[in-house]
């Protein structure tokens, strides 16, 4: 009887220790998640801090997670089950790798100063090409091209099907480009530290227009048909019509914005230094609600917004009012993916554990699909308008210096 009692106590102690260790390593226990109406769908170990380095970037694209380690290893996971699809080392382990980007067929990433193009299905290297300059951030991938931002203000466009033996397009812009470009089927856009927001044709027909703000832009643009959204450290959010460059609305927060806006289902989520998270109507720019002390958007379901607060907790907000419903501790979690494509919460731990958390009742993922542009919006003018529009009515039209260069060896600097 005594042995049975001791064995039961030992089993309970081991279970308690396992739960404690799991939490310390960043794996959220199911009983903790359940208190907030959540469940841990899956978790999986990806490498180790010693062998592969910590998880540095996570990219979610159409049901697949691309997890990148600090040594440049990229692993593809099924986002609903956590099953490993493939894993491959990209470039030398001692070179810095940028955040990867993906389309339906390819994954693009820069390691050191070399562009790598991988097959999305199996991770095999398709081709690689040394870059002439220093990349400022990770590339953006459209359906046909990879766009690499450079520190000197250029954005280089590479046809994904042509391989390494090609001359890229070169778009010139004013100021260093330090964030990845935003790509859609209709455009490629990027921001610079001099406060310019550029929108260009993805097929090499030149820069359509540019928007100048009063201060530097440190974040990537966001998109929800038919508007592009950019935030500046001047404290303003700008909504621009993707096709014609018309400034649809401008919202002044009142303090600097350094993080990227998130656009989902016609709403725009903006986080400023002092105000926290502000939810705006994407069509009119009207303020819907404010949630103070929020530093990062994480994901949204039909009824809830998930975000990270100043104490590192997972803040749970009412989607309609922004009212705080709770805050779950995230001990040991080093990275929270900003997910604008589904309701799933993807979290990376210091121990190289990747996990997915969802609402208990949402067994199937809620996918946010952008509506296609209307027929009128799909028509792209062959040339930018020649006359400069009135202030605050539209972005500046492109000039000759904005057009892509035919020769990658051209040493001309950014336009003035």
C-alpha cells in the first residue's frame, strides 16, 4: 500500500514537473490555454538553440509555415497539423539571412548578399544569384518576380522563371529601403527612411506614383483591395488607392508609428508608441476603437483580437469594441507571428519549439481572402499622369528617374 501511495505521489510530481518545464520552455499547457477559451492544436521541435540557432523568422502563406533559424535553415510545416514537410539549409550558416517570402511555386530569401530561389513543394534550390549591392531587407515575391530592396534605395526585380542568367529591373527611390516590399497581383510597393512610399508596376513598366510624408517610414505597407496602407513616424496613417494613387483618407494618430499596419476584412489595425492599438475603418478611415498598452497585433477570429501587450502577455480583445477580455502569460515565447491570413496563433519559443494555438470551437481555420479588384480597378494606366495633382489628393506621379533601368550595372544614384 505504501509503495502504491509513493508511486502515485511520484507520478503526480513528475506530471507537475513536466507541466512546469513545458511552460518554462514556452509550450503552453492545455489547462492554461483552456482558461482563455483556447487550445494548443500542436507543437513541434525545430532544430535546437545550439545546433541551428534560435528561430529568427516565421512566414505563413496559404496553409504552410516557413520557419527560419538564425543559421539560415528553413523548415516548411503544415500549418494545421505541424507536420514537417521539408527542411533545408540556405546559404552559409555564418551569413545573415533575411526573412523569406513565398508565392504559389517559389520561396525567395537572401543570405549574405546572394538571392536564393527554392521550390516551394520540396525546398530544393532552383537557382541563386549574387547581388551587386547590399540588401536592406528581405525580398518580396509576386506571382512572377522576386523584388529585392537595397540599402542604396534601389529595388531589383528578378523573373523567377528565368534563373540566374538575367539582368534585373532596377527601380530607383530616394532613401534607404530597409523593409521588405509589399506585392500584389497588380503592384509592388515599398517605403523608405526618407518618408517616401512608392508604388510600381510589377511587370517592369515603371513606378506609377510616390507619396511623400513628413517623416521616415520604418514599416512595410499593408493591403486590402483596393487600398494600400502606409504608416509614418510623423504619426499619420495613409490610405492610397492602389491603381490611381488617390489619397482616400489620412488619419493622424498624434504620436510616432514604427510598426506595420495590418489590414483584414476592411479594417486596419495600427499600433503607435503611446496610443496602443487603433482599429480604423479601411474604407473611410473612421476610428472604431482603441486598445491601450498594446505593442503587437497577433491574429483575429470573428469575435476576438489577439495581441501582445507591454508585459509580454497575449491580450485578448473583443473584436467589435476592443474591450480587453483577458491576458494569457507567454513565458518563454520569443516570437509571435503577425497572421493576417487566418485566425491561428503561431508562437515560437526560445527552445526552438513552434506551436499553434486556436479557439476551442474553431476546429477549421478561418481564412481571410482578399476580394479581387473590380474591372475598373484592374485596369492599369500605361503611363503615370503628367500633371502633378493637388496636395493631399493623390500621390506624386512618377518621373523619368523613377522608371526601371534596363542595365543592372548602371551606377546612377537615386533620383532627386
